[in-house]
C-alpha cells in the first residue's frame, strides 16, 4: 500500500520554492486579466527557458511580470484552474495547496465556498503563505453582486487574520500617487526585504485596509495613505501571521498589473513597471516574506540519509529526485500509478556515499510515454521509505 502523504510536503529543503496563482475565482472577468499566462496550469514557453534577460512579454497575462520575476528568483510557478480547484490535503489534486509554498490570489471576483475557505485557513495555519489582493469598492467585474473587498471580508468575517478591507467612505475607492508613508521599522521584511527597501506605493483606484490588532496582535501596516497617521485605518498594504503561516494584503490590483493583457481584455495600468518601482518591489518582497520556510531537516528525514521531494512537480519533462547518503546504501526507487501498479523502476542497487540524483523521464517500463495524470514516486534508502505524489501535465 502506498504511504500517505501529509499536508505541506511540497517544500522540502533544497527544492525550488513553488508559487501557485489562482484562476478559479473569475480573475479574467470583464476587463481583468489577473493571470500569469493564457496557457494553464503551466505557462508556455516552459519556465525552464526563462533567463535573466527574458522580457515580461514572454507570457501573456496582466500579472505575467510577477510570474517571470519569481522564476528568475528560483521559483516554480503554476496557475490553479477550476479543473483542479482550491483544496488542501487532497492527494488526488496535483495542484493541492499542500504542494505549494505560497498561494497568490489577485483580485477574486467570485466568493469563496465554505470548503475553499477551510482549505485556505488550514493551509496558512500549517505554514503556507498567502498574498491577498483586492481592488476598489464596486469593482464587480462579472456583475454577480459581490466585489473583491467584500469577498475577502466574507472569507475572514471574524478578522482572524487581523484585517478587513474598507467598503464605504473615502478610503474605499481612491487613487494615491506615490505614497511614501511607509513603515520604517527595520524588522518589516515587506518594506525592507531581499529585493531592497520599498520607498512608496501607488494606487490607481484601490481600497484601504482596517487593522484589528486586538484580534490578531501580529498584524502590521506596511504602507498608509499620504498624510494619515500610521494607525489602523487608511492602510494600503499590511501583513500578519496566522498559525505558522504568513499573509500580505494589498488593496489595489494596479500595482501588480503589468499592462500586458491578452487580446480582448484591457488592463488598467502598468503598475509593475512604474518609474518609481515601488509596486513590484513590494510585491516581490511580500512573496518572499510569506513563502513557507523549510522545516528543519531532522523533521523531514532522519540522518544519515536524506531525500528531497521530486522536482519540478508538476512537470512536462523529467522529474528529479535528489539523494544524500552518508554511507553506502541500497537504493530502490520506483514510479507507481494511482492504482499502485509499477510504472517504471528507476533504481535498485547499492549506491556509494555522497550526493546522487535519480530521474524519471516520463517513460514507462515498456518505453512508451506515460499519460498526463497523478503518479507516485516511492524511494527506499535502507530501511527508510518515503512516497511523494507527482503530476505529469500535457
């Protein structure tokens, strides 16, 4: 029997960080185009071909620059579609949240179901990262009676994450040309992050946040509207901790928009490429801050042997499994289908001490191409055995 794979197994130490962009909540409704590419779940051309010189127009979507910039920083990116849906701990879903370090939801235009809400809360609680992007009030792009600020507020009606978006008054629909009212605390890693220091943020019709530190004392504002005190209202971007996970909130979709919408759509503004550069800087720092941290190696695999989760996953090409042996060890690695049948034996031999890599090229033992779908890679190092689910896509 295949071993069960528990939640949050997709971020083994040494594997690429994995970012999942949502497209299950009408992110392309109306004039919106909040996707990294029209090819989904994996963008084309393949992200393995992205280099430091790759332009933002390499993929077709209004947040393609976000995806491209993450790949340049070593991330694996994918788009969640309605064919898979938002789940957490579902072994049959290759795009289950447990397989990703950060879930990015750019301006949802349909409400989350109760099951989706539970999945998102449990994912963040267990260490997953979330970037929640809203837009101005009455930005109901699919005319279903609810807009992104209300959708996010409905998801966290009890303010467990420490925030809500304003849905009335002057802070619910405003433009802010380069607010430099940023949190100067040196320990704010969204403002002072790996990409550099964010000196400001620009909105083109957005919604402010209200903070509830009495409910969640970890919540902190990152940027406020110009001229307002750095208090609990008029907040343009904020962050908080929930359980073992982290969340960043942004009240406008224009900062993540790169102006490269697919034909038939009209992006609002090229916020990603604004001359001041603060919008994309904040988004990238935010992604890095919420990205799930690696678990201690001892908690993942006991010494003296270590196995790292197969990657890339999902994949169109080869899937690689990295091994580290402190002593000569018999290694058995096989690929199985969902019914438990052996698809391909990859290794059954004594390996010398040191680093090794075992790869599956997607072929069956008979030499034919394995069809797209869910598979399991089972590896045994001496008496230690682990199983991972991997997905092959067209």
